[in-house]
């Protein structure tokens, strides 16, 4: 890989405007990283620097996907984590203006998909580094805007991002880690929990039924983490949910939904309840 890197770097710089060429270079780099794994650590800095530079100019989403591979391979290395966090920050800050522009989420679902894949891979590899970083809240706010995005792959990555944030409490390897993760997650939920539940409920009402399984999984993880506060948030959300058509759930139907959710004891209990609630607005 060290022998090929100068050629690939030169090609990337020369053809940086070509989506077709850049995608093939990134694919080549992905396979090389998967093959040599941590033996490529000496190339990590120049690789990330080049990817960030070209992405800043042309927003090729394949660089975000490549970044997720980099995190997969090097996120377990304590010495690499700050550098990976800087990579995430650079990619995110270049992406936020694009996605926050009018119609940005709808126009760039590939970037939504690859950005939040990058984020959930980061959470999987080094959760506490992500949860305690200054990028956590801006990324959550960006993801909240995509809670009703009608694009299967992009929506799936956004929901996986939220799911992994909350689930990292239960997947921690020891008691001390679990306490640290719980504190960090609770802090984020205090800031964004109501907005997240609002987004999930809006998705239940507005999105096709086949997309609701993943948002149901997020709701389940929230219930596992903080059942009573989340049930209260749900009550607030369903009272203010808006829908473009005239069909709305009655107060009795909303109360039944809340009661059914509060009684769910397993993930498989959630989706049928959500599906029946969504049907009230179809």
C-alpha cells in the first residue's frame, strides 16, 4: 500500500472533480485498508488529510464511506482516536451547510447515508470519545432534521445512529464503562430527547410503514434507557403531532397507544403498536 499510495494520491488530486474516478480510487483504498488493516497506520494521516481536502471542494460522499472504514480499522487504537475525531469534525463541518440548505437532505441522501454511517461506526468503535465530543450535539441536531426523510438507506443510517447512541449504555463491557456511557447519554437525552421523540412520532405518521421498524428500534432503546421520561415525552409528542391529511387519532386512541407502549417488554412488542398507531393517520 505504501508503494501505491503516491500514485493514488496523485490520481485523486488530478481527477478530484470526477465522481466516477474518485469513487473507484476510494473503492481501491477501502479494499486495501481491509486487507492490510493496521499495517497501514503510517498512511493514516496523509490519507485523511487528502480525503478531507478533496471532500471540502467537491463533497464526494465516497470519502465519508472511506472514513467509516478508517474508523473500523483504527478506532480501536487509543493513539488514533483524537485524529479520527478531528477527521469527523472536518467532514461534519463541511457537510452541515450542504444538508441545512433548502432541500439539502432530500437532494443529498447519499451524503446523509454515508455521514451517519461514519458516525455510528465511530460510536461502535469508541463510544465515549464520540459521546463526550463537541461534535455530538451538532450531529444529533442534523440527524433530527432527517427523522422524516423518505429515503430508505439514508433514513436507515440516521436511525442506526440514534439507536447506537442509546444502546451503547447496555453494550458497555464493564460497570465503570456503563456508568460513564449512561452519564454521557443522559446528558444528550436531556438536551435532545424530546426533539428525538417528536421526530420519531412524526416519522410514524408521515413515512411508509415499511420504514417504521428501524424507528421502532430506536424507541425501544429509549424505553430501555429511560422508560418513564420517554413515555412522558411520547405523550407530549402525540398531542402535538401534525399530519397533512385530515385524519387524526382520537384522544382515546392516543391513550391506548401510550398504554400499549408503556407495557412493551421486548423489542418485538413495539413494532405492532407503532404500526397500528401509524394506520390511524393513513
